[in-house]
C-alpha cells in the first residue's frame, strides 16, 4: 500500500513533513495498562503546561495555525487535533479512554505536541492520500450514519473516495475509525521541515517501539515531504 500527498498541497505548504507509522497484526481488543499509564502521564503534563496559558499562543501550536490559514482553513474555527486535545485538557475536561490504539495515539501526540491520526486499514486495498476533495468524495461524521457535505477544495485524508479526516488534521470520521477489531493501522504525524521535523522522526521511532513492545506487532516507518511525495510499504 501507499501513502501519498497531492503535489498541489506543497505549493501552499512547501515545508510540510509527515511522518508515517504503519502497524499490522494488532490485537486492539485487550486491555493494556501501560497505555493507560502513558495517557495519564501525558494528560497531567499537559494540565501543568497550559495552566493559565492560551493554547493557541503556544510556540509549538502556532505553525499549524499558520498552515491552516495558508490552506484556507480558519484556525479559530477549526483546530488541528493537537490544539484541540490541549484545549480540552486546559479547560479541565481531561480525555476519555477510547481504546488502546487511540489512547496510545493521544498519549504520544500530547507528549510531543504533534497532530497525529489513527486510520483503520484493515481489509482495505486502496492507498491513503492527503489531497483536495473531489466530486464523489463522502464523509460520515463520527457516530453518525448520515453523510456530511464536504466543501470544494478542502484538504482531507482519504482512502478511495472515503474521507477519513476533514480539513487536514481537524476531525476524523466514522469510516476508518479504530475499533476492537482493528488489526492494521496507519498513523500520520504532521509536521514541518526546519520547525519540528526532528521531533516528527523521534516520535515515529518512539511510537514504532511502543507498538512493537506492547502489541508485539509488525511495524514500518517512513515519511513524506515535497521531495518524496509518497511512501510505500509491504508488511509480511
């Protein structure tokens, strides 16, 4: 399979750098106390970090707000996933436990201040793409069975014509959500060259190690940028 980013996106964000972690043969139906501990630690750290501070003014969050603006996305209305997580925590709402893979994703995202996603690739033969919306694309909001209208020229993560995440790193949908049956998962780690690319690489390596250690699964890592616009993998 392959992850690819449409070349036109790099015209708006030339420094875009996305780390990729793909894991296969996962059992997401069990309890993993280690993941619960990692998430709790990340939440407590975030609570201290943003005590009496505005998340949107954080030096690590500002580049994403600026990139959203370059893509025509209003960052005051639509926050990247990392900003949304920190904002919720800063308001004293904490984070719920969802399932092991999602909880691990959130724990690592908070620790490194990087927007990250989790996409179920089980029984899927299509590549996953980051591109502008096209005619025929569909999006189902999380927890809904009704399709939501997409805006023309909206940057999305998509598999075939099934939009997985609207407005780049804003909101994931029902299709491709992680469940207890998920055994193959794709994690994008969104960042930028000369800003946090080293942190993206560090995070991908750490996440891969945790997946192997906790789930005993097979993992592949890579990246996509302006000079390498796709990453292809085979996991035996």
